[in-house]
């Protein structure tokens, strides 16, 4: 086994559940979502499945948590952005939103924060680049490395 001491501190930081919570947005059943929840939880990252209005309530409950992230899948992307914008209006910052295979942004979508798009098609990516004023990062994956992409992004945001 290889021990890389350079990563120990940052891994400990992102894996301290009192500092990081990941909200899994949407009620629909999704195999990738279930695997992500399992892997993130195994990495000692607090994961909470939330629906539409519930994300607002959960973020208020977690007001002392320093790092908040949202993962949203396909058709949930626009509603997720709407709710994250509402939170921003209440001075609750979401560090980054991960949109996995998102549908195209709506004309009314506008977000000031940062997002990462995983497995988006070119039309959807262009529409989100127009709708998001923060940093937009794009990633291609197969479903097996979505977790690795998210973990790297969490580490980069530390």
C-alpha cells in the first residue's frame, strides 16, 4: 500500500461531517444516486436526500455547517438552481452544485454560484454557461467515476 501524507490533512478536512454536507436533490429513484450516497457516506461525508422545498428547510437546520453542496440529476437541474438561488437570497451559500446529465437550462434560470456539470450534452452545457454567473466546470465520466469527480471537486473547494 502507498501512503501519501500530502493528502491526509485535506482528506480529513473534507471528511469531517460537521464541516461538509452534500444534499442529494430529487425524489426520483436513481441507481447512480444510490451508489453516490453509499460511497459518500462511507467516506464520512454527511448526505441528505431532499426534495423541492425541503432543501430550504434542511439548509436552515444545517446553518452551522461550513460547506454545503448539492447534487442534482437531469430534469431536477432547473428546480435545484431555483432553490439554491432562494437560499443565496437568504445569505445561505451553497459552495458548489453538481448537475449530473442535466437537461437544458430554462430561460428563467439564473445562478450566481459555482456549478460542475458531469456528463452534460453540448446544448445543455452551453445553456448552463449562460445561466450561471459563477464558475462552470465540465466533466465527462462513466457512471463509475462520478464519485471520484465529486470527491476531487470537494477537495479543490477546501
